[in-house]
C-alpha cells in the first residue's frame, strides 16, 4: 500500500504520515490480558489489565497521528538494545562495561512513539492511561500516579533525546530540533490543579483536551514553533494569526 511506503504528496495527494507498523499493535502483556483475563495471580492480572488500558490510550494517539496532514514517519513502540546504543554513542567505553559483556542484545530503552519529520524529531514517551475528567473529585492516589508516570516519562525522554543526538553526531549530520512529550490521552488538565505549577510547566504534556482537535494542538506546538525550519513562511504566519 503506497500510503505506508512514501509520502502522499509525491503523488500530488494531501500530506499523510507513514505509519510503521501500518496498523496499531497491542503489546504482548495487553494481548495476554485479552486472551486470558482470568488468572489466580492478582498482581499479574492487574499488570496485564493496566497494560491493556495503556494500550487503548496509545491507540488513541496512533490514530490521531495517522490523521495529521503532515509528511512524517511515525514509529510505534520504538526500541533499541545496548549494543545499538553503544554503536551510536562515541563516548561509550566498552572495556569493563557489564552491559556490553552480558546484555548487549537486550532492550535498553525506547519510547512509545518516535516521529521523524523533514527537519525535526518528536519523542512521545510513556503514554499512560490515568482516567480523569473535569467532574471527578481529585484524589491523592491518582495525583501521585500521575506524578510518578510523569517522572518515569521524563527519564525516557532524556534517554531518547540523548540517543538521537548521538546518532546525528555519529553520522556527521546537522543537529535538528528534538521535541519530547509525555502523553496522558484520558487525563484532563483539571487533575493538575493541585500540582506544583513548576512541575507542569517544565514538561510538555498532551492531555485529553488536546485530542478534541489534534491538528490544532499540532499547529500550536510544532508547525509554528520557531526552531522548526519552514519552507512556507507565509503559511506559518497564517497559522499563528489563526490561533
């Protein structure tokens, strides 16, 4: 299917993302819960159930990205091994590295979505399902879950950003802007009203409200961002005036 092989406007069509894989795929844990929801191990059942809920949240982002009018490559469930990281990181020392000796082929890191544009990268790490709408009472437990997920996401974002910068340097290419986001597709911004504003302002977060019209969120945060080179300055200025 040419939609998933080349950028759409090569054929004179509207811009469309290249989605890899071409259809959303649930994780192994999520599939395990769907196929066998009943188990005597409560901890394992809860983990699999959470994996399925998170999978639904990730599918929401996948389909929102799929509908964008943009020439981008979207890699879902991007992962890399320690050996792949070592090759790209010129400062890494193999000697006496335990991971190089014993765990070179094991997964070291990754992110839920890696987007590659013509002159920028976007990392969406640790998509989590923490359901909360404007009418719900804000519980301390849910707020804590949100803050913990945000902290884990921040660590993943920094690791992925470092990897991309190392690869770019390794191949001798010019460094491009790298945007990193944490995503909570089923979480309302209202949940954050009791959280330190500095924590929120220092993170780029995608909330459920942003999915009302994801193209608007994209224009405000990516298309009009000053660090993203644009071939059509007039178009960018029109979008800025629109919002």
